[in-house]
C-alpha cells in the first residue's frame, strides 16, 4: 500500500499528529491520527520525530513527509504546552527556523549553529538555478553602480609589490 501525503497538522490536547493522505490503491482521501504519547514541553523533538518515522505502524504514512516539517509541528505543540497562544507559538517557531541576516551566528551554540546552517542550505538549494532550468543563464553581468564601492587601503595597489 502506498500513500501520497496531502496535509500534515497537529492537535495540541492531547498531542497528536494528523496526516491527510490519498490512498494510491483506491484513490480515496483518508486521515490518520498518530497520538504522541508522553509528549510534554520538556520532550526531545528530534527523538519523537525519529520514533514516528521509524515506528512500523506509521512508517509507510510518514516516509514522504519531511522530518523538518514534523519537527516544526512538534515544536509548535511544545510552545502551546508552555502557555503561548497558537499565533505566538507559530511566530516563535517561524523565527527559530529562519535566518536573520543581522543575527551574529558566532554567538550561537553548536546545535543552534548546525540548525541555522541546515536552513541556509535548504534555502540555497530551493533558490538555486541549475543548467536545464528554464530561467537558467550561464554568465550574468550585474552592474551595482558606483554607490556600493568602498575603498580600502589593501586594495589600492600603490604600496603592495609582493616579492615572492
């Protein structure tokens, strides 16, 4: 039996992951509820995602759902259990799962830095233009104008005469 996921949602009380999918053998749209037993605001999200994706009962339903999407939904449940409203929970998780260009990544711990790097890699791959794409151009010249050029002493070329 193979399934095609359509929507993935959550129920906060009791914590439940809900998947709407199409059963490929019959073409019917169905819904599956997967209770998150013992999931609390102190639970490890990654552990629960791994348990859900490897659980024999849920594996065939979640194999085409990304672990990142499941983790995002579980983080929203955790924030709701901590007392935030749904809107505040979604905003907090969105902020946590995005990269602010003004944020100093040198101040993050190793786990948070890895998460930010993963987000940047996914964004890069999503926006990347590859040969074969309809809007791919091999050599693009962009004129940024004179306003963006900053002069620096090291690039003047007057004093530097390297003798190797």
